[in-house]
C-alpha cells in the first residue's frame, strides 16, 4: 500500500490559525461600530450630547476618551490577547517586516481587518441609518482638514511613527510590556483630541476604507494608505538599528493564551 504523504508541520499550524484571523476582523469591527456610535452622539446635531457640549474641542476630548478606552478594552480582552490586537494592516505589515509573523498569517490578518472594519460600519449603518449618514457624521470618514492633504499625510506619518515606537519600546521591555495597551489607548485619546482637525485621525488603512465605502467618499485615500505603513515601518527601522528588543507580535502577551506568533518564530530557528 502506498504511503500517504504527511503535510508539513508548519503548513498544518498555519492553516489552523483562522480563529486569529476572525478575531482580528471582530476587533476592528467592534472598534468601528464604537467609532460610528460615538460619532453620532458627538456630531449629530439632534444628539443630546452634541447639544450639551457645543465646543468642538470638548467633543473631541470626549471622543478621544471613548475611543482610547475602547482600544484598551479590546487590547486586553480575551480576543485581543489571543490574536495580539493588531486590528490594523499597517501594524501587521510592520510586524512582518520585523520577522514576528508569518506571511500567510499576515495576509490572513489583513484580510480580516479590512472585512471586519467594513462589517462594523455597515452594522452601524443598519442600526443608526440616517443619523450615521448625516453630513456632519458621514459614516465617521477620515478626511484631511483645512490645511490640506500634505499636512494630513505628515500628521499621519508622525502619529504612526510615535505610536509604533512606543509599542516596540514598551512591548520589548520585561517591566513595562504589560502597559503597552494602556499607552496605545492614551495616544489614541491624545491624537483624536488634538490632531483630528488635521487628518481626521486614522492611522489605519482598513479603518479609513471601512468608512469610505458606505460614504462613497474617497477624498485623499492615498494619504491613509501610505503614511501609516511608512510611519510604522520607519519606527521599526529605528528600533532595529538601535538594537531594540522585541518579544512578540502581541500588544499584550499572556503566557496562558495560545500564541501563533511565537510558534512561528520557533519554526524558523
């Protein structure tokens, strides 16, 4: 009887990673659902919150606090600890550049992130209807501010460079790794509060596309597809050149939770 060929161990392991891909989809989907809901509460003229907080800066501060807290909860959630809580293809691409995620897993993560983000906005549209479609909310799209696309591009580049520098420095340090998610949430809050008038505060190609499709608004889409990956890749390059440490492609690495990234690194040794 002819022997049955056994698939390579690495191929079997990679094929079993689909739960992490679905988790990445769910994480960005929940984030976008929250972003749309917060957008309606703060920017829709008929919202009681909008009427109670007339100052745009104060509303941005409230939005920043809400979305920063959302990011923190997702990062430290059981799902976030399982996949690593990238929910951003620019982050996944950068971890790929650093050799902390397999190519097939990176592709699965990115596909999940784009699909999940869109699903989140479409779900919000089904729930909120004309409130989300109102021109002042406009499906929570990210668009350059009054200073134009060039300024928005530089702002997105700078934000993502700082964000990922913080992620790499903290996650690679044994003492401070556990606060990486808190730092990310704090930066999200700060950026929404102070930077949003410049670029809309995206830092995430999948987040921008998720709003652009139902809104049919493709304004300066190139900004959000080029600046975030370049900013994060620049942070990774600096990290490598300064011999910074990097433990894993997770923002919060709980040793009790399965990690497909560490398995991948072991398979390369």
